């Protein structure tokens, strides 16, 4: 097979039999379509997850973690703080089994938080957007109005159900950690969680300083600075994953005696391929 001089950006040769193929002078990596997709994906995840996390943050600040009626408050902050730590550790151990495990932990934790937030806030938000207050509702739309009202009334149950569902789904998707969209997505989730945790711990530090309890204020300020550092580590993870996003894949391909002389192989995946040593 002769691919000499071809533009193979965005091509997927996963599992292909390419023994003796000539890829000399080819250009591999990310296609323009893949770049647009990645850009749109980053914007969507950032805006959507950011919106959910901010809604949870500003609706839980000031609420007592000991109030049995708001048990989700301490769970939210504990899960967010843990996700911030696991994300940073995964970022610095991204090519190890520990990194893979903590990437899955981060993904499950933040997806559970987002699932809860969507179920808790979005039924009421959608109902208000479609049927604003003091606006006439046509009889043909009354069924939809009643359905949305019912969903809003049962938002706690929906939130719990979506928490379980999103966690299970993300646990399943963790099998595909090698995919660029998963790695970039989880790095975004981790950075957002770290930033929210930073903001949360800073409010506690400010509260203690406001009450002239300087010793605890200093302690929580140190924790805040720690999470700020973890946020930058997670942000660096995003940059790394975007710079190393896979455009052309030879994953698991048979490449014995394949030739890649003078080929541009940036953003190319040769993991689990056979005969890849010939590229050296």
C-alpha cells in the first residue's frame, strides 16, 4: 500500500493490517474538522459544567453542613474537594496505572455532581424558560406545563437518580480513556472542580477572619492556596491533552516493515501497534 506524500490527518487506521505500507513524507495529526470539534467540545463542557457547578456553589454557601435537610451540601463540597485532589494527582501521573485510576475517579465524582445539579436545578429552569410567570398558557400546551411542574416538584428524586445514572455512565466510559475527548473532558472537569473547591475554602477562611479567629483563618487560607495550586496543575493538564490530542490513529495496527521516512507524525497514536519499533 502506497500512502507516500498523502495527507492522513484525521485518518483512523486502528487495527488495520499495514505491513510494508509506505507512509513516507505523509502528514499526520489533527484535521481542521477535529480542531473545530475539540474547540467546540471544550467550550460546551466549560459552559455547561461551569453553569451547574456555579449554581450548586452559590446555592450551598452559607448553609449548615449539619442540617439534615440539606445533606447534599457537605457531600457536594467533599466530592468537589476530592475531585480537585484526584485530578491534580492524575495530571502528574497521567502515564501510569495510578493516573488512569484517578482519572476515572475524577470523572465519576464530577459527573455525579453535575448529574445531581442538573436534576436539582434544571427542571425548574426549563419550566420557567418555556412557561414564564404571568404568561397565558394555551390549552394545547397545558399537558407540557403540568409535566414540567411535576418534574420540578420531584427535583430531589430526579437529582438522586441522575447522580447514580451519570456515575454509572462515566464509569463505563472510563474504558475509553485513550480517546482524546475523554482525556480532554476529564481534565476540564478536574480543573472546574479544583476552582470551585478553591472558592469554597476561601469563603471559609474569610468567615474565620471576619470573626477574628485568625488561627483557623490562616489554616483555611493555606488550604485555599493548596487548591489554587491544584487548579493550576489541572489547567496544565488541559493544555497538555490539547497539545497531544490524537488526530491520526494507528492504535493496534500491524506496521511491520511499514516506512515512515520524513513523515510528520505529530498528534499520532501508535499505542499497542505491532512493528512500531521500525519507526525508530
